[in-house]
C-alpha cells in the first residue's frame, strides 16, 4: 500500500508514535468540541480536575474523549512541552477562530465547511488518529468490511518498526469500530446504551456509506457539494506546507489528487471536481496561487506563501449553510 511515506515522516525528529486509542470508543458529538475549547479557556487544567464531568456535563470517560478529539482536531494544544497532561491546555488559534464566543465563525457547528475542516485535521493526524489517517490515505480499495479493515490494519501495524508499542487485537477492534461510527449512522439495538447512539457530526459528510444488508462499507468517491473552494485552498496549502517544503513552487493535479495525505485522498474527490475548484484558485487566493494547463500538464503555481489562519477565516466568507 505504499506505507513508506507514513513511516518516513513518523520517524522524523518529532518521533511520532501513532495512537490507536484515546477516544474511549466514542466518536465526538456536536457539542463536545466547543465544550472543550470553552473549558480550557476558562481553566487550563479542566481535564484533570475532579469536577471535570460536572463542568463538561458528561461522564468521566467522555471527558477524556473530549480532550482527545479537541487535540486531534488541533482545536486545543498542550501548554509547555510535557508529554503528559499535567501542564494543562489552551485554545489553539484554530479553535478560537471557529468557537470563540465573541468572534467565532461557527460556534454551534452549523456550517458544513467546519466539518470538512475537522475531517481534514483528523484524517491527516498521524499521531492521534492513526486508523483514520491510514484508512483515508492508504486503503486503496473502495469497499471493505469491519473484519477486512481490521485485518489489513493489523498487518500494516506489524510491518511498521517505528511503532514502539504494538496495540492489542482488542484495541484495534475498538479503534476500527470508532472509525466507522465517526462516518456512518449508528444501528441501535435493544441492548445499546443510550449514550452510544448519538451520531458524530461527520456522518453529514457522507464520506463512507454502509452497503445495505451486506455488512460492508464503501468510500463515497466524487464531488462534494458542501466542500467550498476556500476550504480546498486551505487543504492544498496545508498539504503543500507539510509534504513539499518551500523549494517547491508548483504542484501537479496528480499530486493533489493521488499523493498520500492529499486533498484528493482525504476528501475522496474525483479529478473533474478538483480541477473545477482549482480554476478558481487565483481569485480565492488573490493571485497567491494560480492554475494552468501547459503542454498537457495540469498544475498549480504558488507565488507567495499563504497563512493558514487567514485562509480558515476566508473559508467562512463563502457561506455554504
């Protein structure tokens, strides 16, 4: 599956160690991310306080899950450089842009572009959401079952020498289950705990569909009407900054479509919809990026570096509610 790219960047100076847990088996819910951002703005140590369940209005395991998802989506960040959680947290700039009570662009998670942004953060987070990252970037078949996904993930993990702590079979099973429930509607039964039936907001993106009566799932490939052009410009810029340093001033459409961690892979887009968006890049970025087709080569050129925080603000200027 071409796993060398994941391994190469996971053994960098940051010593990433992919995690297959932390969410306590819960996909995040509509109010959780704002609750987490608000809470750390009021109290940096909220997640370790004894009264955290009361403050956040959830159970103890859900407190840990809220912390996990806020970190994974880059909405909060650790204060200091401690590897544990003792030094507390603060709201990241992205978290403030989206959820700040006074100036937040989408305080109540009503705009679909926020969900695309959150999905982008999660599906490219190699450290905190390894299964999500692996599934969207390395699974190269359109249809799968829970068992096949779990087997392939297990085989892949065993091949990665840089993963210092191999997860147990049970851990992988729970992680795969949580991954599927992040994007697919829950199927409640009589024995289902009521707290487990709340669906994740990312279900709205329709990225993964359940195949009726077959206990299988498939990626939804193609155009995504609620994904606006500024959000794609944000993703392209983030992808460019992470994987192609400043010595590169062009990217091909093929790289944007098919490279690991690219917008095409993470958003499961088709080439026609990507090209339609790229044709508007010059206006969206005020000339910082342009698209052209020269001698049959489709590519974009970057004429100046773009600030991701400013691009995120621009995402909300084009209302898609």
